[in-house]
């Protein structure tokens, strides 16, 4: 969600003077409590999603990343390096990490891995490298990001991490405020010592305190969102905090209401500190996010959906109604995603409103769709421009790449495409086996419990305790690349997935068309999947790959609690699409060497060389596999 509001008077003066004005951007980097979420896939929201609602004359570039620590965000090329490319002089950078830095109970992940390797301990393979020590490596990574932002002419702002909703006696306890002083581990020459404790006056294991120390040492603004969220959560109390501000799954992640309230509080704290001067807007007026909405692209017969947030505080009158109307009725509206209409109303009381509404755009005729949505509250009217595009299914040569995953990781392919073989990061195939005698498959597959699947385990076999989100460097990947001279339009990605051995398997599935897997698109998320119940992950995206460009599909699994022997099962992974081909296109596979290529016409007559028009190309590889495709020469 990106919202750009312009300070018209200032711009008019500068434009009149012949000066080109570029609005500053606020880049936000952090973890899953800040990240963007697809409202059609999950109820979880990050506070960075709603920050633009409380700023004016600025663009928000929210790059919060699920599972990120200060170390992983800095070290993994998809994140810090890509954000640096987006930053320009005059921008701001909000840095907020800690949740995942606390892995390994406050011990440094890389140091712990090195120790285990030196002693031959198998735990080296399953130790989380993301963890940092608050007094050492955590401060080092914050310092690196501050320095590198300043080198680009960007103003860094260090922001204390939001609290976890860990209550004791009505108060957020110490570890909820990211101070591990009551229970942490240390690495010594003789090994790991657990269950360590220091008094509250000792801040050596206190991540926000150490972040503030970096801010003071480097003369960087510090926003104490840790204390602010502790006060917010305590004002609601344990039960209501979890019921209203949490996403309903644990004590870390936020609902839309919680995310919006925290975004507003962050903006207020910036204003109080004299930061983002002239850009903060936390007035009593009702505001809407996003102010304009790009629904994206889809195929005829699909429906595109978007979530909006209406918020206002200390309103006068204290009770009223917000009316939302689609100008032509092309877009349908709902407050509950069940009942849809051209116009809806949302009541509020007690002077405050933080409510969501939804808009869906049915696609029927190819072309661009534009609709005006008006939001009326008293004498205030907001007009949202909603756009989307209905595209036709791509023509050309059909492409189909399919991994059956019943006995090995081989694949079949048809059409001009380069296949990226299945790959694993910190995972491996345990075996190919039927998940369970009671395994169920989605209706229509025709599969039964005897169907084997690929069962995958993490390195070291033990799922660690305390994982509540994806691990950035632990995944299973598939991919396809557009052949030279072609454009590959992918119109379907499909697979089946489930957990085996217990009901705690969780997974997020993304695709990305960037080489370093930057800006991934979430297409599937399930937590605590019922064991042995295969789920259908089919999606119909609109993906266009230029020659040499790759679309990668990644599965990021984790388990709810420490466990051994629990596997994530995959089956029938498929990319489907169409390629527009040109002269000389060959059907090749990465990692395979062609031993023989034969050409046939549509009647099956073998040709000495490709002929003008449609040819059937048969390629035999040195490993014995064969692929056929139809290619236009």
C-alpha cells in the first residue's frame, strides 16, 4: 500500500520557480511485525502497511520482511542491497529489528554455528544464523545500516521494536519488551550455558536499550516504539489486547486494528521528536488507506479484491456513519467479505473508528477498468481511484513444466522453456512415501492414500522451538526461465502440499521474478496444517517473463514447536503458460546436455532441418530423458 499526498502550496512555489521537486520517501525496514501482507491470504498485518495513512507529502516504501533479523536483512542480497538502490538523497530510513535477532536465546548465530562445527556437533546444521547478541553483533549491524544510509544522503531513524503481548499481572513482562535478562544463554569456551539471568538494571541483553545506545553514540534519532506499544497493550489488557490488536495466532503479530494504531503512534512520536516535519497527519479527521488502489491484472472470469482501512480518532460528533459508494457499480463493496453491494455504511461511536472495508472488481472484458469510490463522513468526502486490468490468456506455444514428485525430483517439460531443477536450502528429501494410510486429497484429483509424495526435512531433522514465521534461508525452490528470443507468459502455478507426522506444520509460498528473490509475492499461507491432508495451492497469476528472466517458486516451512521427524510433503508442482517464440529457439534444460535433437512436421514426418512454420522438436538428453515441444520457426 503506497499513498502519495502532495503539499500543493510548496510544490506550486517551487515549480513556479522552475525547480524540480521529488517527494521524499520513508523506507521502512524490519521484520514481520512491519511487513506487507496480502489481505486475501491472511488476517495478519504489519504496521508499516498503514504508515502512509498518517503521513502527507511523502511516499512510504515498506520493505519489512517476514523472518528478518538485522543480520539476515543486511546479509541477504534481496533486502538491504535492494533497498539501498531505492534510496535517494533527502529520504528517510526507519530501522526496526529485534524479534528475530533474539534467536538462540541471545547468542550470536554465526558464532554458535562455528563453535558447533569446531566440536563436530550436528547442531551446526540446524542452528539459526539470524540470531545476534544485543551488546555486540546487533549493534554492529545497526551501525552498518546507519552509516551506509548516511553515505547516500538519507536520514536514518532507529525505531525500537514493538512489544510482544507477553503479560504478567497486567504488565508486559521483560522478554515481551525484548530484554532477555530473565532467561538467556551464553556461549563460553566450555560450551553453551542456558538459563542465565541478570538484574533489570543490567541491560546487556536488552535489545531496545542497545539500539538506543547506538542512536546516542551516532547522533541518530531514536523512536521508543517499544515503550509506546507496551503502554498501548497494557491499556487494553491481556484479553482485549489479544482479541483486538493481535492477529489471533499468538502474541507477536498484529491485526489490521493493531497495525493501524501502532502506525499512528509511530507518526505521533516522530512529530513529537521534530522528525518528518510538515509531513505527519494524525488529526481527528477520518482518513482512508490506500488513497488510490491498483487492483493489478487478472484474467476474464476472475475477481480482483482489495482491502481498505478507514480510521479516525477523537471525532466530532462522537457517533456517526461512514458511507462508501462505488460510482458506477463496476466495483462491489463489502464490510464483511460476504455481503456485497454498490454502497455500504459503517457506523462508529465513542469518537473513534478503525475499520476495514473491501472492494472487488469482477473481470469480464479485456482492457483497463477504472472506478471512483467515494467515502463520505459528515462533511468530509474522500474519492479513491480504483484501477485494474482484464487481460486475455496469452497465445503462442504452450509451455508446461511438471514435477510429479512421486519417486524422484525429475520433471517433464513441453514447449520452449529452461527449467530450474528443484533445489533445497538447509533442507533435503527424506524419502518418497505415501504420507499416511488416511491421507486425503482434494476432490477431482482421483488420487488416493497410496499416492506417494516427496517428504522433506530440514537439515539436522529437529524443528526448533519458538519458530513462529518463515526462516529466510530455509526453503525448497522450483523455477522456469524464458528462453532466448521468447517472452514467457505464466498463467498458472499449481502444487499440492501438506504436513506429515503432526498437525503443526506451517508454510508460506512465494514466487518472485527477480534473481535475488527480492519483492516476493505471497500466494499461499497455512499454519498448523492438519496432518496428511493435501491442500491445493493452485493460483492463476499474470506473470510475463522476458528472455532470460526466471520465475522462482519457494516453499518456506516451519513447525509449531520443537519436533523431530515431521515432514512437509510436496506433490505435482507445475508451471503452465505460453511462449511467443522466434527463429532459432531451442528447448533446453539447465543441468542437462542434449545428445540428439530431431525435427518433425505436424504429420510426424521426420525433417532434416526445421522448416518454416510449426515444428515438433524432440530432444534426447545424455541422461536418457526426452522432451518434445512445438516451436514456430
